């Protein structure tokens, strides 16, 4: 007969505590992942000589001097936008090859 009674106040408080604890764990995991992504990244710019630069600082490199190959893959909603951007950028930087895959999920 007790199986059909509504949950007691103690049961509800225990459920709220569990939800708060899970949210705290998710926040902690998110903070750790974010901290791991803050490591500096080095980019090599070619302009006469190779120079390593920090991507967090602006670098003045003429667009026509850029080189490289890039692959972009994304959802069907983003595909047409990225495809158009890649085509326009290719006209500005002929040394950069951008391949856009899609549409994906």
C-alpha cells in the first residue's frame, strides 16, 4: 500500500540534492575541459622566413601570401555558407586550398 503514496519531503530533498550534485560535477568537468583547451597554439607564418607566432596576438600577414590546405566539414545548415566563404577566400588567397565537405549531420 505504501508504494502508491506520494514521495515524502525527505525523498524530494534527496532528489534535489542529487540534481545539484550532478550539476556541480558537470560544471567541474566543463571547467577542466576548458582549461585544457587554453594551451597556446603555435602557427608558422611564411613570409621570407619561418616565424612562429602566438595565435592569441594579431599577425599582419598579407592574405595573398597565405598558403595551406584546409578541410571543413559540417552540418547541412552550415554547408552552403561555408562553401560560399571558401570560394570568396580562394579568390583572395590563391595559395590556400579549402575543401568543404557536407552536408553532414
